[in-house]
């Protein structure tokens, strides 16, 4: 398994994100926002500067997170943003581009599938692999629903988000099992149901250890990306402090399970 982290979960500025990565001994990042702005809001010159800083610190951009296919963006704007994000990918030389399932004007399954085919062809020409995340309040709320949309396409796989499936009422293990043949990417976070707040990995109710054990049994060799959501608890602690506590718990679990990450 390869390990990455959603950057804006661990720091606001690019420098803060890098500082947290280095402390956690992680050299891969998933970029969604920098300075509380999505990447499409920056100029190309600014984006090249970010890439230069990451290269200098030997941090690889594994994934770029786009909002394409997510509510409430109008479909025409999603098309524009997708093309913009393909250009952003050329700057960062990342492997994956994340999208969501709302890729039709009328949310008709066949229309969505046709549009997925189009974006897959565009991404393939630029050698970018797409991943579709199951997202709350979208057409595909669990991994198996993503699979149903993408199963005929080659240049796209499923990004499994446990929490999103859980809060839409799905059994997270059943959801994973039904789509695991195309799950190549996982967002990992934990939640304390009793106290209604996000928890350090392994300290909440998602039983992260059980899930990682299942991945090991299945010989999962895809990507794991930490997306703690801990800053949303408004604890008064810094993003870095929250992340370091959580990643320490994660490292304890994988050590116990004898799982290696790179």
C-alpha cells in the first residue's frame, strides 16, 4: 500500500502541509486546497511555484482532488472545471484525478455513464487516471454505486470513502466487498458516534484495525489516503497537532498488523 494525506487536513499553507508530512515521515500528498483555495483558483504561475516547493522538499503529488461531479455546481461548469483540472495535472505530474458521480444534467444513469466515458477519454489522452469517490448527497453514495457507473470504462476506478457510505446508511464492509475489484484508492478517517465528532484513527467507531486487517487479507495494493476531518471538531488545536496524534495511532495499528506502507 502507498500512503498519502489530504494536504489541507494537515496544514493550510503549502509550507505547513509539508512540515506535517515531514514530521509524519510521509512523502506523498493529495492536494485539494492550499491557503483555503481550490487549485483552479490559482494562476498557473502560482501552481508552478507550489510544484517547485514540493519538488524541493521531495514530496510527490499522488492525487489532485477536483470538485467535478459534486453538487451544486451546474453541469456546464463541471465540464469547464474538468478541462482546467487536466491542465493542473500536467503541472503537478500527479497520477490520479478525483471526481464524483453527478456528471449529468438530469441525473439519469445512462447519461452519467456517457459523460463518464467522455471524461475518461480526455484523461486517458493526458495519461491521468481518474478515481470516482462515493460522496454523500450525490448519485453514487457508496462504492458499489460508483462501480455500477464505471464498470465498462478502463481509465477510472473507485475511491472508497468509508465515512460517506456509513452516513448514507450503508454497511461499510458490505459496500467495500461489493466493489473491491475496482477499489484502488481509500480515504481513511474515524468517527466517534456517541460524541458526534471525528476521532483519531483507531479511536472511533469505524474499527479501522478491522478494516485494515480486511485489506491485508485481500492483498490490497492500492492507495491509502488519510483524510481525518479532525480540524472540523474545532478543538482549538492546530491541524498539524491533530494529524500527528492520528497518524501515530495509525502507525501503531499497521505495526500490529504487520502492514507495510510506502
